[in-house]
């Protein structure tokens, strides 16, 4: 019986550790944002690799999909993949509004509430909290609820 329990514990611990970063122990994948208006995504996990993309927008959201020492493999909302140094990312939760074409998304005062405004495609917003299908977002001094299906940067 003891051996059976030990095997179960080892099995479950190996399953749960498969979804955590080898360097940080944080969940993978997870969302982060860029710390400054100048951040490079590289082809590989070192300064010796060429720059693939230069981001010039602070708070731009990225999804970490892998870790290697001080480097994080990330993907953006356009499916660009590369490596960024951990010093260039922040745990601030941001997202990008996604819609079909130029359609504006409704911002509600409460979940399933009244429309208090609209927000355009590709705007970067702060994510304050989320429920099952909705997230409370803020941009500048305004805040409201948007449907998760219109927000890249959340599960």
C-alpha cells in the first residue's frame, strides 16, 4: 500500500510540474507585459542571437511558452515567436482588444450590464480581474467589462 501511494505521489507531482517553468516555477504558459518602450525579441536565448522583432510599446502583452536561464520564449497576439530577456518583462497584466476588422467592442458597466463605451481593435488595456467569460479592463482613467472572446492576453 505504501509503495502504491508513493507511486501516485510521484506520478501527480511529475504531471503538475510539467506545466511550470524550469527557471521560475511559475505556470507555463502565462501572460506578461513589456516593461519599456524598447524591447527586443531575439531568434534565440542569448544576446548573441539576432533581433527578430523590436517592440516600441510599453505594456505590450506577451505569452511565455518556455524558459531557459534568464530568457523567456514568448509569442505575441500575431503569433510572432522569439526570446526576450527576463529583465524586459513585467508581471503587469495587459491585453489587446481583438475584433473582426474595425468593429468596436462594447464596454459594459457590469457583466451583462449597460454599454458605457466602445473600444477599437488592437488597443492595449490593463486587465484588473476576470470572471468566467468577462474581464474588467482599464485604459487611461476609464474602466469597464469586456467579453473575454474579444481580449488577447487571458486564458
